[in-house]
């Protein structure tokens, strides 16, 4: 056990040593840490009452000032407080939807790569069918059918965004199972569960980690798009704020802060996930280690 932990610690140190050489990835990671920490500690300073439309204390659509550094919305609520509280919903949906997508994609991808014949063929035909469907429209329909809640939005995004992950994991599974030690494991009596969990999964995990960070960014964009189209979790998020700015004509009334601030939050966080994901992909993929940093 001590030898195993020593190897893991050495591997983590080597990983961090390689990762921190990618300045873009480190910058993205720093932004993500700040965003997540702020979202987690938000209840220590504010509560959900800041989203109550009858508790707005400021002037309607007031520009940034000392009292409200980022201005107010149509109900006199502080944009800063709404952004802060809304980050909890946007990040929560982004993380959990990406996690659901990764779990579905990983299980089906490994199954399609490990079980040849009709089982793998059926899984890939289902995957191809989902790939053909427009994911945003499918998520919109699912969310409308299931109803507006955090759980249903997570499910709607997760079950429509897994096909690309499944194809990626299947390709990696086929590459892993072509190695000689897999044949030796089978000759020694290793079953399907042993091979997939002890040999295949650890080898696809690095690729899965890099893909997950990119999937979170995609999930946040999808949630914001769904909210802007009117399908939300009935909670304040960056997407619902953009929808509110559209409904109340912030663009025509000159309330640029109502549009710019939530839009910038989405762009910055998505960019941070993308930078971090690309850096992880470069570090974990031996073929990309020589790429420009």
C-alpha cells in the first residue's frame, strides 16, 4: 500500500510540474478556483432573498454607483448580488450535468469498445442517433416536458450531451484492449468486470478528466441558452439574468450593465474551463506534450 501511495504522489507531483508550465491552463484554473470559492461562500454573506423582486431597494435600472457597483435590474435589485447568487445555480448545473454526461458516455463507450458484435453495434447505432439529433433542441424539449427545476435541467443537458464522450471513450477502449497485457489478463481468467475496471478505466481516466472540464463549459453555455429561451430551473442564474435583460428591454433603454455583466461572467468562466481543459489534454496526452504552451 505504501508503495502504491508513493507512486501516486510521485505521479501527482509530476502532473502538477507539467501542468504549471502551461500559463493559460494555470490562469484558467485560478479563475475557476475563485469562481467556485465565491459560489460556495455566498450564503455566508447573502441569501436567496436578494432574488426576491419585492425586496429591491434600489432605483429601477440604475447605473453602477457606490451603493450598487454593478447597477440594478428592473426591480431595483443589485446586479452584483444577483450575479453572486446566480453563480451557484449556473456552476451547479454545469458540474452535475457534465458529470451525468460523463458517466453515461463512459459506461456506454467502454461497453461498446469491450463487447464486440451486436452489443457494441447496438450501442453505437444509438449513439449515432443521438449525435444526429440537435442537442439543444432535444434538451429544450426534454426540459419543457419534465418541468422547470434544477434536477430536470441537469437531466435534460446530461442525457443529450453524452454521445461525443461515448465515441471518444470507445476509441480509447479499443486502443487499450489491443495491448498485449489485456490478452494475458484474459488468458489468466480475467472477466469482463476485471478487465474494464482494472485495465481499461484507469487508462481512459486521464482523457476523461480533460474531456470533463470541456463538457462543464458546454453545459454552462447550454443552461444559459435554455434559460434565455424561457426554460430555466426557476432559480436565478446568469442565463435567467440575460433573459430578464431582454424582457425588460435593457438594450433599448441603455442599461448596458444588465446585459454585459452576466454575459461576461459566462464568457470568462467558459473560457477558464476551456483553457484548463486544453492544458490538461496537453499534459495527459503524450502526443501533445511537445505542443506550444
